[in-house]
C-alpha cells in the first residue's frame, strides 16, 4: 500500500493547499499541504526506486506480485472513494453504522431559549 500511496499523494496535497488558499487560508493553514507536496515527491522516489526497485532487484521473480499488489491497493482506494462519495452525494453516512448523534451545545442553547 505504501508505493501507490506515496506515488499519488503529491497532487492531492497541492490541491488541498490551493483550495485552502482560495477559501482564505493563511500560510499557517496551508503549510502542512505545501510541505507534503515536496516531501511526497521525495517519498515517491524512495518508495519506487529504493524500496520496490531494491526488492525486485533482489527478488526478480516477485516483480509481478509487487505490481499486482500496487494495482490492488489502487483498486481498493478507488472503490473506497466511490463508496464514500456516492453516500455523501445521497446525503447519507458512509459508515457501516451511523455515529450516535448528540445535541451540540449550540442546539441545546437554542432549545433552552425556545422553551423560556
């Protein structure tokens, strides 16, 4: 799971940072994502070349398994995203069981004001 995650995380982090800037986020708010654009690019090279490339260099017969594992991880990620986004579009939870609801302090205040 590490390889496909590290190889695909730079662009989402760039988008998150840019989105925060569009919404008025300051440098402190966007720093995390901006740093990870660069860091994940380095992690991508380490994961692809050093970890997987090194492993396959020592175990050439495992190359197909490494690629299959990466493809499976990406397929699972795609299915998870599809599930979550489709539920959110329907206005429902993506969780197996919804979280128990509890009144927020604001709603409790409003209820107290209405009953007075």
